[in-house]
C-alpha cells in the first residue's frame, strides 16, 4: 500500500461541501464544476452522508483496464490520470467499481481526485483535508490512518469502508450507517478488473446529482450575498 491515506469520519461531516469548494479553488476547476464534473462532492441522503471521491485503490481497476497508460499509481498511494495519452475509450469509467471517473465530453478528459498530489509531494495536506471545518477528514501515513480507523470503529461500533474493498484503498471511511444504504457502491473485497456497461449509467447519474447540488449551493450563496448587500445599503 502507498505511504499515505485519508480518513473520513462521517460522524463529524455536516454536508457543508467546503471540501468541494476548496477542491475547485485549489485545482482551478470552476468551469468543470459548473458543468457537473467534480473531484469530490458530499451528497446528503435521508439516512446519512455519501462522499463521492476517488478511493485511490491499491490495485486500481482504472489503471489495469486503460489501454493507453493514462493512469498510474505513485509511491505515495495516489492514483493519477494524464489526459495526453488518453484515447477517450472510457474503459476506466466502466471498470471502476466505485463509480468514480467522469468523462468530460467537452474537454475530452477524465475527471477524478488527485489527492492534491502537488501538495502532498511538498509535505502538505490535500486541500479538502486542510479546509474541513469539523475535522471530519484526516491525512497521514497509511499505517497510522488504518490503525486509527480500526480503533475508532471498534470503540464506537462503526462500519469501515475502503479498507478491504477492491483489494484495499487509500481512503478509509467510517460510517454509523451501512455504507451501501447511504450510497457507497457494493464492492467485492477482491480486485475488480472489468465490469459491465451499467457502471457508465451510474456515473452519469452521479454527475447529474452533482450538477444539481452545485446549482442548489450556488443559488443559496447568491441569496445570502443578496441579503448581505441589502444590509450594506441600509
């Protein structure tokens, strides 16, 4: 497994999507976000909070199925995508058991989290982790993160997601609810190399939900800005 991992304790997540906004700002993804393509997004479900983000698998299905070598895993445990050799075949979209990669038709490229590799390589935290106002996200050495996750889960009767799914990942998620009930994919423990076409439909649906969420947050922000302007003019 790679050197680093992210721990997400959903008990402390408020669904504010500060992680999403910080990601957009840090990586200059404003145009992509406006079109519904996000690297991270929190969806508020009736029974819990679902975080849609790349899990950075130990044996990435996207990398294994990509015919052009557009994906690679770094020693730090980060799965990165390079659009230059990408053929646009979308095999990664079909292969990913977590329904993560989006295909941006306009830009002809895949959209997925990079775990802010540019920051990690400088000894910094990913932007989402740094910005989280409730410390629901934590970044650190893989061994420390996994041991902490196991201890917290045992002490609080929580579910752990990502520790074994698809052979193990570098994003460990703790939930009070059954992860499958709140939106996380039902992923086998063994590594998934390929899947059927239903995955593409799932990814498209998530993209549509992301767009709706972005629109809702944008409208709310505009409403608040309008109220603030009204106060200033009095």
